[in-house]
């Protein structure tokens, strides 16, 4: 009986884990910095009393009110970056999220994907995947190459410009590339 249970578990396990989002999968991984802001938190932030004299605070509140979910992963683990790359490729196809922007510089490659929203000019989903190209890691005994990747998924009624400003305010990876691209 115990062997049958183990066999059944081994057969079902891949299906259980494949339904898990990449953000849930790496949420507690020690090699990943994970940021997840829930809709409840956005409601709380949006309802905060702010000074009507500060235009920047008002603008940020407007951005926050339109966001439904915000998930980000940051890692330098090659294996995790490979999984993130595969996830972005499959999710963009499966969810019909179009690549709208791509930039490749000396040390970084960034792709931005978007799914149109209901409002004109608005987006329902923004997916940003940025990964560094191999760089020699300083203070490494074996001169291993270090790559850092940043994956961001934002859902709501949003614009790429607003997300760019929010990323800049949060000082997240990729903000410099968005500025260079004029976003």
C-alpha cells in the first residue's frame, strides 16, 4: 500500500508543481529576492491620506490605485535564470502577451511584454524580463561569471510609463535601461 501511494504521488507531483506560478515557486528560495505585493496591500496604499500639496505623492497614488498585483524576482543563480527564461517564453505565448520592446546592451538584455487592457492605451499585464550578460565576478576564486536577472509581472489597468516611474522610485534593477530607452 505504501509503495502504491509513493508511485501515485510521483505521478501526480509534476502536475501539482506545474500549476504553481514561478513567483510562488521561488518565493522562499534563498538564492532569490522575491517581492510580492497583494491586491489588499494596494487597496491599503491607495486609501492612505496624502498631502494634496505634493504632486508626486498624488501621482504615485493614482498609479497604485490601478495596480492589482505586483510580483518580482531577482536572482543571480544560473539555474533559476534558465527557468525564468523558459517561463517567460512559455507564458508570453500561452497568455498571448506580446513583446513590445527589446534592448540589448553590453552588459544587459531586457524584454518588455504587454497585454492590452480594456481602456485605450492601457495595459492589463506588463511583463519585464531583464538579465545581465556574463560579467567576470570580482573576488571570485575560480573567475566564475555572474549574471543577475530581474523578472517583473504587474497586472491591473496600467501604462508602461507609470510602471517605469514606479520601478525607478523602488530602485529596482532595470530602471536605468528603461530611462535610456525613453520609457
